[in-house]
C-alpha cells in the first residue's frame, strides 16, 4: 500500500501557520477557503506523507489540520499517515516529538560535494558556466536534521 498523497511544503523562517495551510490547500486542490477542517477531512481518509522542509520552530500539526498518525479514531486506522520534516535545530526535533526518529545530516566537504555534483550533472553544463562551477564548490558547513513521526508523539 503506497501513498495516495505526497505533500512537499516549504516552511521557511518566520512562516505563519496560515501560509502553511494555504500551501497544503493548494497541493490538495481544495477551495481556497478550505481551512484546517477541510485539510483534515481529506487527509484523514488518505494514505499520505507530509514533507515539511526547513522548519525553524515547532509547528502545531493538529492546528494545521494534519490527522495525528497514532490517533484513537478508528475511522483512520486503515490509512497510513506520515510526517517528515527537516530543520537546522535539534531542539525543534525534540519539540515536535521526533524522539529517536532523527537523522543528523552534516554537509559534505567541498571536494566531496563537488564530486557528488559532477557525478549527477552533465559535465557539459558544468563546464559551460564558470559561476555554476564556483558556486557548486562553496560549502557553508550547515547541519540539518531530518525527523519522522514516533509512536510517542509526532
């Protein structure tokens, strides 16, 4: 059993809950007036994975309209509900209830990143753009955290 819906939502620094809802409503092709309840009603009877990218603070998923994956509501038991998020903060992972379901991802060294890039991009494209070549070699050493829901929380 796969996912009926895969929602990729960009959650940049300072984004408001209402803007996240708006993105979800658009991805679900709902009326623009649909809010938390509209999102919930569609997702509760769907196999879905929600990918929240680049969150900077805790996101209240219930207030967003996302059905809790371990709800006691028997009408949703037959469906798969998964939430995955990325953040730069281990603290956000803890606040979101990720528990042990986190993966720390550190940036590659510049030469490793360049090698990976070259392995996956047409060399002619790289060689045709000097700025691309310079930019792709720069690394900023950031650390990212990936997390998934845990049974004790999200």
